[in-house]
């Protein structure tokens, strides 16, 4: 029976050092290989040019590098780049590069499919097949950083976890990925340039606060009325708004970090005064800002973008109450580039 080789990137630096010592080599060789795997982004052991052929052969014999492959890449007329990313087991996820004049943002996926059942989201129609490993999340970011440098002559500036999946349902792997993305031994990005978006998993928001994370938090709210929220996002029956409010208050108390609410306004669902008043009230509990997002329609008519007047009514009410609000237009429409319900996060 063929032995399945271990993915070498599941090892810590210390474990790599121990591996080389146990095989009669020097510990520093583990440091060399670790650097190739992460900051130098080696796809194969052959890429490790300052490591001897014998050592590379030994690594090949014992390990694999389960690197992602960008299966197809589409570029939109507005500059957005959509990647269909093939994983080592042939499953596919999506990641997106969103450019503006001043920054480039990576939208990355955290699961194959999604654990949740939001009725308006195309990804929710795919059952969750598995969580992404930390290196698979890291690779998406590294690939988009390379594309940013190639097409826009500048490094990646921001990351949003707003692709396929619910990040807080893959918490350990997302945290490990962020650790490597922000590590000087990885991509060295500031955690303040990373936003993790959740649909409102209250207990995990509290855990993030307890873990003293330094990245930003966004919440896909879409309604501050319990019945409407439960209708469009059925899983939220397990995470009622009272619990979400308590978790967000806890988050702000611990982190002093303002929350962003992601909010789509749909025709006939949440485009009335009652919904606007409920959102304004909810926004007053914790310091926050609101992103009103243009809807990326999926293939049925249950959810339709509300009128411009409805959006303007939201803006007027929020601004009247000194709540920062921005409208995020959909990007990459000609290539269907929204993963999850991604819009322009500039």
C-alpha cells in the first residue's frame, strides 16, 4: 500500500529543524527550507536552489508541497481579477483581486462551499465539502500579491476574508493563516490591513476578542429585524440579534476596534422605514460604520437590488445619526467576480 506523504507546510519550523537533525543534518537546514516554503513561496523542492540535490531528494521522498494552482484567471474590464483556484484534491475555490487607484485588495476563501445557508448567496448553495488548510489560504494571498505586482506594479495592500465559506467556522486554520501572512517569515503584512467577515457567529466573535486579534471585524448583517434576518439567513436562528449585539459589545470593549456592518438593501425585503430605523438603532450599540453593498444577483428573482431611493433613504438616516456609511458598488460584473457577496471594499 502506498504511503501518503505528509504536506511539509503542516510542520512548524521547530519540527523541520528536528527532522533534519534526526536525519543526520544540521538544524539550520530546517530554517532554510522553512524560508523557501513561506517567504520565498517555493512550489516544488526543486525550487530550493541553495539546498543540495541530495537534501531535495530526501524531502521529495518524505513530503509533498500541496500548493494551489490558479486553474483559470479572468480579468474584468474594471481591472478586477478572478482566480479559480484548484486545490491538491482537485476541489475548486475562488479568490479575487480588486484594484483601486490607491490599493489592491485580495478577497480570499476559507472553505470549499459554505457551512451556512444564506438564501441570497450563491456559495451557500454549495454544501461545505471541507475547510481550507492554513497554507491554502496563504497561497491565495501570495498568488494575488504576485498578480498585483504584475498587473499594477505594487504589492497587495489589503485582505478581506469575504470569499467562499464562513471564516469563523474554520477558526484555527484561518488564525494560523493570518499568523503566517503577518509574520516577517511569511508575507509580513500588517494585521490592520486584514478584515475577517462573519455572518454573525457570536461565540466565535467573543473568542477572537479573547485571543486579542489585531485585524478588523466585519459582520454581514443585512437586517436588524430578527424575523427578516432569520428569513434571509436561516442559520441566524441559532445566533439571535441579542446574542450578536452582546458579542459585538464584548468585542469592542476588549479590542477598541470599530465594527463594519455589511448590508445589502433588497427590494421588498428590507427597503422600508422600519428596517432603516432598526439598523440605525442597532448601530448605536457599538461604534461602527456601514457598507451598503450593491447586490450581485444570482439566478432567481427572490432577491433584487432595491431602488436608488431606498439606498439614499438609508444613507440619509445613518448620516443624520452620525453613523459613517459608504456605498460599495459591485466589481467585475462582466466576469461574475463576486465570491460570496463581495463588492468593492476600497
